[in-house]
C-alpha cells in the first residue's frame, strides 16, 4: 500500500482537528510546510509532522 506523501488543505484540517480557513491562514505564515503548485496547495505529510512536533516542543 502506498502512503500519501501530501495532504490537501481539507485533509490536513481534518487530520489536525482544525477548520479549513485556519489551515489556509497557516499556509500564509512563514515556516508552515505547504507547497503551491499553480493554484493548488499541498501539504507534505513529513513536513506537517515535523512542524507539529516543533510547535509542541515550543509550548
């Protein structure tokens, strides 16, 4: 089975338990792992996990 390398903003919102507008807001912030491909936004799962761990460590 192939594991997904990226998530859509909707999938990321569901995975993190936050709203879709908040994910889009995070995508505009420096340091949040997202890739813009044309008008599409994808969020690498490895980058998201690392970012979440970093956020948790800072608190």
